[in-house]
C-alpha cells in the first residue's frame, strides 16, 4: 500500500504545479463526465485501470467583466484489493479567481473510498467515499476604487485571507449488466462540518458566516444502439441553500474500426449536448446550453465544451458563456491483468 501511495503522489506532482500556477473560481464545471471525483468522493477508483489523472480548465464571463478562471486537477487509484472489494484513494486540487478584487479560492483535498462488490464478476458495486479538504480564500482590497476610506479595512477588522477545513462524503452505485451497457447513480454532501468562511475578525461561533451544505444527485448510463453508435445520457442535480440547479443531456459515441482481418476499435468520437436549468425561491429558468466534443484513443480522453448563455443575462453576455477543456489519462501496471480489470466500471 505504501508503494501505491507514492505512485499517487508522483502522478499528482505535475498537476499540483499546474493548479497553483493558475487562476480560478468557486468550482462549477460543465464537464460532469470529466470531473467525477469533484462531484462525489465515492467516485475515487471507479474506473477499469489502476490509476487515473484528470485535468480541467474553465474560463467564463470574460466578455462581460473580469470573469471566472478555474483549474482543477486530480489523481486517484486503487490502493488495495480485499478479495472482491477495493480501497481507493485520491488527491484533488483546484484554484480559481473571480471579480475585480481577485477573490481567490485554493483547495487541496485527500479522499478515500471503499468499493464493495455484490457479485464475483465485479459487475455490481457500492462505493462509500469521504473527503477532507484544506481551503484558502483571499481578496485583494488594494483594488477597491472608492471616494472615501473604509474604516473596517483601516482598523484591520476585515481579513484579506482565511483558511478552513472542509469535510464531505458520498455514496455511489453502479451496475454493468452486459459488456456494452452500464448504469450508475451517486449522492454526495459537501461542507458537512459547516466551515466558517467569514472575513471579519469579530466573528464567533454565534455569528459566524458558514457555507450552505451542498447536495449532489448524479447519474448516467452507457447504452449501445449499434456496433458503431452508443448513447451516454447523464444528469446532475445540485441543491445548496436557496439555489437549485439541474443539468441533463447526453453524449453520442461513434466507434471507428481498423481495416483488415482483425476488426478492432481504432478510436472513439463523442458529440453531446446538455441543458442547464436553475430554480430559486422566486425565479426559475434555463441558464445555458452546453455543447461538447470528446476524442478517446486507448487510455486518453480529451474533451472541449462551450456554454451558450440563454438566460436573461445574455443581454450582457451576448450569449457567451464559458469555454472548458478536460483531459483524462488512465494507467495500468498491475501484474495480474485479470485482477486489474475485474471492476467493470461504467464509463463516465
């Protein structure tokens, strides 16, 4: 297990460098198929190979103001096999920046999950995951433009940087009834310890500013329509305080083949679209249409998407939402290939 942990850290080193040298926002990604561990810590280790690294980058609203820039990176892997069960672990980091005062969030998280098998073929699993995060928020008050002095800033009553610990947990279930079809569903809860995120020195446990707990319900499927065409629907529902949001859509995957006697897959091309809607206490509507394209070759997945804003904010944004890029790479160094591939996880 020690050697496996060292491999996780070695895989994460270049991603750590990438994230801390980049800018970002409070994390909100459209690539629900390319950010599984950000949706749910129970998704750590839920893939066919031994290890996986993921990198996501997003830029939004830059045509209107000093918008959001987000970078997230993660590395997760199976650490230990217990008969037909698995223990998995992962690292996740993200950095984001938003607004004229450069409100910045930087987070580093360590996750563990336990994958419980319900059959000997590894086709039916329940996963439980937990995540511990260290988070820093900071603001650059020197960029405030005002006619008068702000007493709270001069007295030092308002901090420009805070740190807090954040605890999250989740459940995931997946089922692979055949070689070509699979289904999964997950539920996760974030900010379970109600972290204090206030910037005022005078805040106590009685008047602390705490984060709303966020709950995610997500799921998807892989359904083969023909030897060349597969549909991959997915959804996510988020509930945080007074804010609710649902994103639903699908990928369509086209499989190409090598020519010749042995007809083996050469690569996969995905085209997809999602609709994102919001629900508040007094208003509801459709926020954006997300168009996405993905290319898969062996153990590498590259995806690009764009959010087309169609809400009332489009009067300012002119329909321009956010560009997002994702990369997923899996690795397999297991001595026993049959054991490594025993978990027949659904494809995100």
